[in-house]
C-alpha cells in the first residue's frame, strides 16, 4: 500500500462518529512529517480553493480592508491554509490543531502569532475568551470522525458579532450520502441540521455557499465540497 492509500484508506477510513479525540490525534501525530506530501499526491486542494472565498467575503460582507484583523485557523494542521491567507496579506493569524506534531510543522512557516494544541468540540478552547476573533476559518476538519458539529458553537463563541466563520463540508458529508460501508459509519453526522438550528436560533446567518474542488485526483465521493460562509449575529 503506497503512502497515499495508507493515509486515506488505512487511517482516515477507520474514523467514524464514535472515534475519540485520541484516535484522531494519533493518526495525525504519525503522519505530520509526511502530511503535505501525501495529501498533495492525493490531489487535496481545499486549502487553496476555500481561502480566496473567505478573503472575498471578509472584504465584501464586513467592509473590512484591515489585513491585521484577528483570524483563527481551526484545524490548522501543517499550516497550508494559513500560508494561503498569509500570501493574501493577512498577518494576525492564530492556529489550533489537535496534534502538536502537526503544529510543529506549521510553526516552521513562521506565519502564526499563537498556536493552541487542543481538540475542537463542545468544551471551550483553553486560553481563548469570548469575542476574541474577527473571523474563523476551518478547512477539511469538519468531516467524518474528525470535528463534530458541536464545534460550530465554539466558533460562534470566539468570533465577534458581525465576524465571519468560513468552513468546508464535503458534499457527501453535507448531504449524508457518504458510503457507509466504506466509512463503517452508522450514524447521521448532523452538520447540516446543526447549521440550520443555529440559523433558527439567530446565532448566525448564511452569507455565501459555493461548490468548490476538494480533491482533484481522488474518487468522485471526495472530489467536491461546499465552502460555507456565515456571519455571527
């Protein structure tokens, strides 16, 4: 089994809605040094296709041209998204990931002001007070066996009213149409229901939804995702 298949099939496909934070962390701790190469060979491109939309929405919806706004890169991994944001001109970016080894790789880029090693979930992130950030971006982490829907409440907590929360959801995950035999999943994931509930509760409003490339050389199931941009109310 080559590196790509070992990562995507041998590791990621073992995760499901009952997987623990420790399960997830262990996978990424093992693959941290090779993550960029393996995902690059697999054609993973969401880290490049989502941030420009996030950038556009920040400017158009919030009328904010300040490149020093505070951005929180949630599930930052090795810093691929942060590097794109940095190249767009942003200089005040913090990062969070469940794996310290992934963050160690990210810190080699010298683009993050602060890093936090913690899991995303229903618990408050240690060291981050309410309304600290102008925006959150989360690419590739809201997916099967990774970050669960309850993390969306935490994003709202740390983002100022009027700020932007941008994230990706693969089409099959959003539509609950993933191959349950391949993923060994038995539960509904609940991202879409959670997002709609938060709209009804007036926690946020949807400002933009785009279909973008997620992978360019993987199977159709993982080829496309939605880029979703919400504004905190």
